[in-house]
C-alpha cells in the first residue's frame, strides 16, 4: 500500500560546516597538512555510566506525566523506553485519543502524509527519539529534531531561501523494517532486551519527546501523544505552549539532563538549537505533587500492550547501557584492537557484526577481505578518536560516532562505535554505507527499475533528465553521501527559491518531512505493513528488510534498512572497481564526512583499497537546469583535530 514519501529529514550538513574543505577537489585553501597521527595508546573515552531506569523510576515518570495531563484536561498516551529502545511501559489515560495522524503535506497526502497510526506508536517513536538523539554529551528532544530536519534551517516563514536542516532525512532511520534494529521478543529469553530496537515511525519531530537521565547518565526517553496531530513545528521564531511537550517535561522531573548539555547550549551556523518551549513555569501542577503510580485512582488509565513493542501487564526495568544485556558493550582486544571501541552484541556474548569478507564474489573479482574491513574500521576510529566533536558539550570534547562497512550487495561487514555515540547513528551509519555503494554501483538504475512501485521506478528517469545523461546510475560516478543529499533536496541548490527540486526529491510544493522523495517512496509500503500489524489489521509484520528492490543475492537487497540522504559516507574502490562503502554517523555531518573519507584514505596505505579516483567523483559533475551547479563529494571541517593544528585535512586526497 503506497501513499507517497514518508519521513522527517534531519541534516546537519551546511549547519556544521565551519569553513570546510571538500575532499577530492572541493577545497580551495593553499594550506597543506599531514596524515592524522596514530591513535594515542590510552583510551580517549570515558566509560558510560552504569545507571539505568528501575521499575520505580518508570512509574514515577508516568505518574508525573499523568498529573500534568489531568491538570490540562488532555488525556494522553505515555511511553517510556530505555537508552537502546526497549519499551518499558505504555500507559493510556482514560479518554485518550487512540490514533494520531501524520500531518498532511502542502500538495496532498503523499507517502506517509495523512497516514493514521496508533497513538501508542507515535508516543513510542517520540520516546525513542529522545533517547537515540542524546548522549552524555548532548541532550536533544523531538523539538530539537523538528528544528534540524526541515527544508529550511532554522525553520520559519522568514527562513525561505536558507538551506535545509543539518540532519535532513534522519527521520527515516531506525525504521520498523530495518535489518539492523532488533525486535521485541514477547517470549523473553537470552537477547530479549538487546538494542538498538526499531521505532514504529522512525525518528520523530513532533514536540513531546525527551531523554531521561540519572546522575548525568542517559538512561532512556519519554514520549507523549494526546492531540492526534503527529507533526512538527514549522516556525521556530515563536514560543509554543504545547500540551504534549508540557506533559512530557513534567514526566522528566528528577530525570532531566544536566543543564550544560541541553540542545539550547549548541549553536549550528550561528543558530542556537531549541530544546523545549515548555518550562517548569508553564506546568499546571508541580510534578512533586503527583499521585504515586500505585495510588492512581481507578479509572485513571492502564498499561496498554502494543503489538511488536510491549506486552503490557507490568512496568519493566531498563537495561544498563554498555553491558551485554543491552546489546551494546565494550569490545575485547580480540574483537577490536583500538582502545575505546564498542560493538553490537547478541546478548549472549557474540559480536553481531565482526569484521568479515565481502559476500559479493559473484559480482566483484576481488571483494573486501576481513583484514581490509578491520583496517577500515581501525583507521576511521583513529581519526574519530582525536577529532573535535561538533555537537557535544563541553566544547572540545572528542567526537563519538558509529562506523560501518558494507559490500556491494549491502551486506554488513563490520560495525564499531565509540562508547557514548548517540544510538541513532548505529542504524544511520549502515544506511549511509549502503546508500553510497548502491547509487555508485552499476546496478542502481536496474535495481530501481525493478521495484514494484512506479513511483520508485520513475526516479531513474528523473535523475537522467536532471544530469542530463541517459546512462546515469550505471556505475560511472562515485557518489558520497553528501552528493546524494544534494540531489535529495526540494530545491536545488539547497534552499534557493525558484529553483527546481533535486531529482531524488519531491518538488517543494509536495515535499514535507513525511514525503521526501525516493527515500520515503522506497519504504512507505513497509511502514504501512507494519502499522497494519501493530493495529491487528495485518496478521504478519513487515519483513526485517526495507524496500522492495530486487535481491542482490538470496535474501539480501542493497538497501535493507533504507536510503539515507545526509552526509557521512563514501564508496570504496580497488583498482577502479567498486567493492563497498563506509558510513559514519553521530557527531556532526562534516565530522562524519571526514572520518569516513580519511579513514578510507589512511586504510589505503595499509591494504589494497582506496578512494574513488577524483575523475569519477560526483564533485566533477555540473548538473541541473542553467546555471548548472557542481555537486559536492565530501565536506570536511576546518582545523578539526584536538591535538594538531592541521587545517584542510581532506584537501588533495
């Protein structure tokens, strides 16, 4: 069931550029630099805290939300998750709306615009977003997400003509069809609580979702749905008095983040981000006066099972992030040699994605080897471990990201993370690696043409007309994730009024965060299948593989967790032949670009792989109606390292 694009694009792209240089011919400074030094011998990172949500904590969060919702006369659905997305409780107040409608777009209901979802699914998505976008170094809310995923940054009627938000497209991550995200297991047992878990609607931009902290440690998120409108804030120039946001803020009493790390302490491109329009002064009742959960009067509401997410019947305790049961833990030296590395595990001690050789020998004469994947992960980790983070507090903190490598079939060959990297970046790093490999590959046009949706198939001709090149998408061009983002904006160049949309985007008259273009068209059927499963309309869930592209190998298509359209990934070549891709996500998009690009460049000195030849990189292309514009390949930050004064670090590579 296809209804058009669905999503909420978060793009830290232009916002995080300090004065960046483009890799592979995109820079202009005459300053030259050396290759970054090796990783220091000591661990550059602090271990995560060991606090977690107890059942009493979850009950307190719910009780405080209920008190504020009652004072406002707005019965709500309240969801609480832990840091890796396990749903610990869903509480439905008596009289609460059962559904939420994804806000309609300007040109009618395309893709997810106008889709009706269970209110519980929306509340869960908000809670997961608050947890996934945050860390010990930054606390982001769904209002923060709203600000950084829209077509202009900052979003307001006065911002027409400005580029899109820095995390444009991130809403289409942690999707319910993703093959990386884990699924709720009602039977329990070993691995039942491993994360990261999927979200029923991807990431949310509707105010009413916040992270939860204990003793400065991120332990989860809370989401509230009550008004039936699952949307976003299109005008950041004013202050809203939003019921859902006030109820969610009340819920965080005693679990608020340190004031020094909230989003309103982070400035991007001269604009301070927004954390919350609600304050303690706008609450109707003090959360300290909330009736304890155990004493809520009969008829107040009840814990509600949600198919695919929560069994109901009782409140659960959260997992301790960083320990085996959470699905994310420190790597042993045998699993990853660099100090500070974290991996995804299955809850029983095994690394879910240890370095392995490529699976694509049928199509690639010399696939990636396990040793080459290891070298890529190690070298990218080294670059990250002495880079300055873009969004973490305090300033001059070390960057923390997720790093992934895939082959040309989209098979995941290895994943490693920094200890406190935001959880959302785990799925996104794989999306970026797959996206650059897919669109740089010889089969992109044929795969898209093999999709059952005429909408998806139509994007091939749109790209070919836009370039113009009737043989585009056949492996002639190496696309970075930033190049893909250029082509996926509703105005090209990004934000310029009166210009046409990029060929991977909807026109501006049809675009919204729920209908972005090819990105949303590829997965809208998956989302519809899943929502039908949650409501009981479908007996089976969507498969753990996004999109309906043809298989590259049995049971494997090239975009199994969806397409991503903001920077942080580059394709990998051997002797001019595409052999895979590397994706990075978590601490600023220019930083993501740099870690992917330099990680691959540095690995090339160890093993027989390398960057795309500069002659085929997307930044060699002038595309679009006159005056034609040059695409970007990567965009690296200026003077990005904490321990050197190197400046244009990607120049000439």
